[in-house]
């Protein structure tokens, strides 16, 4: 419970129904009057908000006069208005009566997932400071006084350790505080363990670990390749080994390196971004061919193929790198031709 700066006609105590594990110091900048309140308040009220869950502030009020009062509550400061679930209205307070007003708050369930929505160089705060003012009026409408207090909403992720306990223990604050010590001690190791899979993924692993993964799958990188190209190739290394020496394997390799789309095999060859064709015609064969004026001797190239890259507007590829890839992936007895043309 927090004792606030009260007026002669009204006293105000704020009770956070879910206080944070660690007390906070007031850092927000308010007006001179607010600074005076901060200097005289014995302790600041802090409420823990877990995204997607509701937390309440309990305002304990006491009418210290011998006449009924009308009370209005105002909240100002950094607290987003849309987080407040309770509508503020005018309350009636009988003479010398005590009264409690509960104000519910809830942070968005995707609060931590949208931390990157801020502008460049900006960081979304996790603590939101504000001030609660309770104005008291007489029945004639004259203001009798104001009771004020500072409050901070502290947004934190949920504790998975406490959620594993039976419900009766989850409601004990001391148990939660003791488990928080264990959680903070082991959280670095747990986070490393949960993210270990990312270190074994070539697309996510740190650059310093990429040569190890390449050695792990026996991959030999070409010098002109960028780090992003190497990541894609190492990620598909087993598939490239499986299809090496085939049309699909070469098309997949060129797709991963150049970034050109890998069209469906049902697409006509002359309409594909990466197409490989074999322009082979059977020449004259004794016993099978008839000699005439149109007979062609020595026509066609056995074990020869043509690689055709069709580039969209503004797209560029390294022709030397493409030649190096084809020389590396083609069967040794095959010859080829490479054509790079713009897409019509």
C-alpha cells in the first residue's frame, strides 16, 4: 500500500494488486507541482503488467468531512489511455465513509512482438509513469480538494516457472520471488539451449560459425560467392549432392547463386528464367538413313547442352561465376554453351 499526498477533505491510498518484484524509482519528468508531490510521497505505486493479462490498482479513499462528496478520478502522464479498461466516472462518497475504486489495466498481448514498430534510433519504454488525481466536490459543485499520487506501470514478460506451480502457490508472492531468483540464475543457459538450433541453421548461424557448418557437410565454397549465397548453398548442400550431374541439380545451383526464380518444370523451356536444353539432332546413320539432297552428314553434338538465363529488368548476374558453376557441376564429358539474355 502506498500513502499519497492527501487533502484535508479526502485521503487516498493506492494498493497495486500485482506489484513488481523490484521497487522502482521515479524518473519521469512532470510539472513543478508533480515534482513537489514526488518529493513528499513516501513511496511510489508500481503495478506489474503482463501482456494480455489484466492488473488492477485499488484506490482506497476516505471522506474526512461531515458532508457527502462527489469524486472524480483523472489519470495523466505516459500511461496509454487504451490500456485502461475501467471507465472513469463520478463517484458518491457519504460523510466519513471509506470507499474503494478498482482501475483495471491491460497491455496488448503482442507488446513484445511489436517492439520494433518504433522509429529509427527509438526504443519503446517498459516503464510508464503517470499520476492519479482524485478531485472532491461538494454537492453545490465547489471543489473541496485533490488527493494525488504517482504510479508506474511496469510491463514485463510472464514467468514460466511460476505458471508450473499449483494455483494455490501461484498466489503466494514469496514463492514467486524465490522462483524469480532461480529463473534469473538459469535463464541465460535456458535461452542458449532453446536457441541452439539457430546455430546449426546455415541461414541463421553467426558468420564465424559458417565455415564449420560448411566443413560439416563437406561443402567447398567458390571465392566469388557472398556470405548470403554461401548460406543458401550450405543449407541445400545435401540436395545438391543428390542431384549433381542432372539438369535439375544444375538449375537448382544456378537458382541459389543468381537468385533467378526456379520455374516449374511444366513451364516451356524457352519461357523459364533458367533453362537447360540439349539441341541434338540425329545425323546420317548407315542402315537407317536414306541418301538424298537433304541428307546431312556429321550434324549434331553428342553430350552437348545449352544454358539459357533470361534476366528480368534491372537484374544482373556474374557471367564468370556462372561459367565456374557450370564447369564444376557438369559431367566431365559434356560440353555446353551459355547465353544470358534479357526477358522479353
